[in-house]
């Protein structure tokens, strides 16, 4: 397409109308925020979460915004993934956007860090992402074309880009899992490009969510001091990146890890605390 023929209007560059999406971990936190953003831009959305109660609460909040479905499912289990894929096929038939957002954390000092905690975090944050992505390739290919690829967006973390210290409690598995997820994103991007599927990762900094409630309560000032912009992220700032990656504007972006952290992962900040 020549420059003269290209549509540069915002309504064309960032349109998501008619697309379908799955958001894992979509019943709360950033997952719920991203689901809202997609729905408000004309995407048909399915959210997945382990908790039926959370799915039901999320549906009440999301249903007024557009076509949305929810399934209580544990994506670390093969049989549960099969159930999710069957539900997607029944509702949508094909999948334009996969957002691998489901994640967990475990904090403990090194001497006390349990094997089961490390394994749980890696299983949820890395293994399940690989398995679900692999299993959804046929559905993604059905929605993909050379001019409009299907999109996989992995939600990593700035903690996979630097060593986190603000929360005081070491999160060995979380940081390792997110760093591995970032590199998995790159390897998948190379492998899937020929099938017209792009793979990118977003590495958020601190946003308000259940996972950050404790550190916001105890260390918010330190978090803000550690960020060059001296604040935490706002919901629209994560939605904006996702919309970009899923739209025509992001169709040529592939294999990237995009920090959305106000520069925290590249800054030493004040860091005057010693505890």
C-alpha cells in the first residue's frame, strides 16, 4: 500500500471492530481493565478466570459494554484448556486476539522459598502460556491474514527486565517467569510469523490491582520515588498499548517487549531505603 492509499485517520489506524479476543485472568486487575478497553472498541471478548464468583462479578461489570462471555477455568490444566478452546470455538469460531494475562506471585526470603511456590508461579506464568498459545494456533490462524495478522499479547512485567527491590520481599519465581515469558515471546514471534500471527509482550510497572494492594499500602512513596515520572500507571495507559498492538497500527510490530512502567525498569531512582 502506498503512502497515498494508507488510512492515517485514528478511526482506521486503531479500529478493532469485528475482532474477537480471549483475556486470561480477565475477571480482575489488569485483565478486567483490558477486557473493558477491548469491549469499548467493538471487540467480542471472552474472559477466563479460575473463580466462578469472580467471573460472575466481572460479567455484571462488562456486559453493558458489549458482547462478553466468561468461563471459570484453570489454564494450567490440559483438560481445562480443552474446555476453554471448545467454548471459544462455540462462541466465536476463530480468535483474533489472545491476551495471556493470567499470573500469580509468591514472595519469601531465599532460605524460606518453597519448591512448590516456585513451581506454581512458573507453571502459571510461563508453562500455561506456552501450552494455551500452542493449543490456540488453529483458532488464531482462522482469523489471520497477511494484512491483518492475528495477535498474541503476553503480559510480562518490568520485574522481568530488572531486579525488583521496592516491595522488600524477594519474588524469585515471579521475576524469573516474566523474564522467561519475554524471551518466549520472541521465540514464538519468529516461529509464528509465517502463519500471520504476531507475538508481543507488554511489561507493566505498578498499576492498582489485588497483587499490588499490599505494596501500595506500605511502600507507595518508595514506588513513586523509584519511577522517573513519580507515579503509578493508570488504566488507560495499559489499554492504549493493547489497542495499539491489536490494531492496524501495530500489525508490523512483532517480537517486542514494551515496558509500560514510567521508566522504572531503566532508572535507579532515589532508592534511599536500606531495610
